[in-house]
C-alpha cells in the first residue's frame, strides 16, 4: 500500500491492529475524503508462509480481524465475509446428514473439492500441487471461517471490546 504524505499525516498512518491494518486505513481514508486506486502494474511482494500451521495462523487471524472491522465500520460489512464460516457450518451439517443416510450435501462438497483438484491440475500440470491446493483450500476455509465465527461471537454477541476479545491482534501501546 502506498499513500501520499498528505494522506499519511491526515490519517496518522496505520492503527494498532494487525492483521486488518490495510482495510482499516483504507476505510479511514475514504471517510476523510481521500480516494484509493488499484495499480495493476505495481509489483507487491508478500512473505509466504512456509508451513501449513503458519498459513492456518495467518488466515485464522484474518478471520478474527474482519468482525472487528465490521464492528468499527458496519457500513462496509458484506455478506461475502461470512462465506468461509457458512462453508464450514454447511460441511458440519452435511456430515450430520450423511450419518443420517442423506449423503447428497456431502457429495456437493466432494464435487467442489474435485473441481479444485482438477482446476489446479490443469493449471499447474502437477498432481502434488493439485493435492496441495486441496489442503490449502481446507485450511483457508476452516482457519478463516473459525476465526470469523469466534470473533463475531465475542464482539457482536458477547459485546466484548475487540482489544479484550483478541489481544493478539493488537500492538501494545
């Protein structure tokens, strides 16, 4: 993310939340009358997680941060932020139905994961990468969805302050 000196000074830069600092700053800038723009020609380098556990921790924190941002800026909340949570709740529901001899919903998940596998296989021409794509998809849905639900319950239902509910997402002052 790049911004002008004027925008940085007016907004006072990033807040003390991480992750979630980019959307928080963007929303604060919009509210101050600044505009943002995606520059497709710009190259951005991100640190890649080197193992599945670190990837899980990262996406879980992303899930936890979103309900906090929705709490601070409800006008920017979107139903799409719920999709990973719906995915894992639907999967649990499908498992229950499967054990009640109703396999159809679980079969839809099988088809979905089959499409991820085939799409990755076609794109990467590598079976190992296609399997990794399945693992990454499951971790991303589960990690984000679980974090989102935990944070939503703590912030919106139990009415905890974000800093108390998830101190690990805030820099110490």
